[in-house]
C-alpha cells in the first residue's frame, strides 16, 4: 500500500496540519499526504456523498439510504464510498446485511484548519 | 467555458457555502460548483504552490520565485498555476517581464468553512 493510500489521520502529523497554509508553506511530504484527501473531495458525487453522511441525523447512514439519493448504479456509489473510506474521510461498519458510513469529523476538521484564513491574515 | 471551469467565487453562492457540510447536505449544483476547487487542491505540487503563494510575505509571489522551489520544468509549474487560477484559488497579474500570483483568501475561507466542524457537532 503506497503512502498516498493511507487514511489521512494515520499519516498526517496533527501539529503540522494545524498550521494553515496561509501561515506556513507545506513541505513536499505534507503535500503528498494531504493531496489525496482533497482529490477525493474533487468529485461532485463524492462531495455530495460525504455531505449526506456527515450531516445525517445520528451521524451515520446506511448505504441503502445513500444509493437512493443518486441516479447512479450501486457499484458506482460503492466505488466513490471506497475512495472516501481509503482516504479516511469516512469510516464504514458492516452490521448484518448493510454497511453503515460515518464521517471522520477529525479529518474534515484537519482539512478545514489547513485552508483556514486567520482573521489577522484575511485583509 | 463550462460551468465547472468558472472560478469558485464567481459561481458559488456565498450563503450556501457558509453552511458546513456537516450541517446540511450539498445539492447537486453546489457539489458541481465546489468539486473543481477541491480537485485543484488534490495534487501535491498544486497544494505546495498554493501554500507558497498564500504564505508569502506581502501576499504575492513572482512566478520566478516559485519555479526555484520545485525540481520541475517551468511549463509544468505554469500548468499547475493555471489550474489554480482557473478555479479561482489564485489570481495572477503580469507586471513587466514577470507574472505575480496572489492567493484568493476568500476562496480558501469558503472551502475551509464548508469543511468546518462546528464545536457542537464535533462530538
């Protein structure tokens, strides 16, 4: 498994990523670790899937409820969910017949912090 | 020019994007508008370029200072800068011989807000 495929929270240095990129440039290693997560978000279906999972009451969604929201075949949805899972933006748990997805809020928080523009730098 | 190619701040609805995706799911149009910006960030070289531009003292960087930071040919750097510019994450201004790049902090702020996890939702 290449480094790029490891989930974000397993590879990212939490201290590094708390520094917004407007405050300090990323080094090559940091950029390699972080880019796959942004790439995962760089698809409209995945972005919607993540938002449906993240905003769902109770914090998790059955895959059976996700497929209904799209005019796409189940294997396509599964592929996009796998990309989100591989980057660590969501976690998945099988219970009985269905798989339940949950957003990894610490990963979202990390990416949000990276893009944040502190008030003193916003001018 | 397709809708996806328009710079983020020209197409995004500021009110929509102020709502974090953990609070409310994105609709298909919002996801189509936002995904290209994340895709632009989904490359290690572009992520580093953006961070070098965004964190630079004075807020802008001459392209002549960016090429030195990478072991890449100038046309490759130019291509990545164009992707960042097309999505509206940076702006460019030619002055004399050189082009100067500046991060579009409002665009970063918008994307950061979209991924933000409000304290009450972090549990």
